[in-house]
C-alpha cells in the first residue's frame, strides 16, 4: 500500500488530506486491480505503480467534487451526473502517465 509520506514527498501531492488518503488510495488500488484483470499493465520504473495510484486517487476525488450535472428536474428532485465512463477514461489517462497498458492479459 502506498503511504501518505510517499504521496507527499515522492509524488508531491497535496490534494488529499492525511485523513482522506487511505480511503482514496484503496479505491485507486481497486480500480487498478480491475484494469489489471483485463489488460497487461507493466511498470516503467520502480515507483511507477505507486505514482499511478497517487494520480488515480487524486483524480477520483477531484471527479467526485467537480463532476458535471447532465440532467436536472425540479418537481421530483432528480439530478443525473455524467457517466462513470468518462471517469474511467480520465483514470486510464492518469495511469498511462506512469504505466504501460496493453489490451489483453499476458498468459
């Protein structure tokens, strides 16, 4: 698991508080593991996976705070946000900065 010290001092992150970090990094790890079940993911360097997790965690938190409303209703109070598909695209972009990702799992 990536430490908050790594996040602050190696990744140089400041978007996540120490309190919010464990949950955010755990969600990032779950997302990356899901990606690894369908794609071949290789690290470019020794810290690449940890750096990718930090970037993914920050993007997940940023997305939840700033996601776009695509439909609103007033009568029955209904709000619909942009789809999770757009989040997956953003997370994949974050991961590709640090990791090599190819479709299909190597046998």
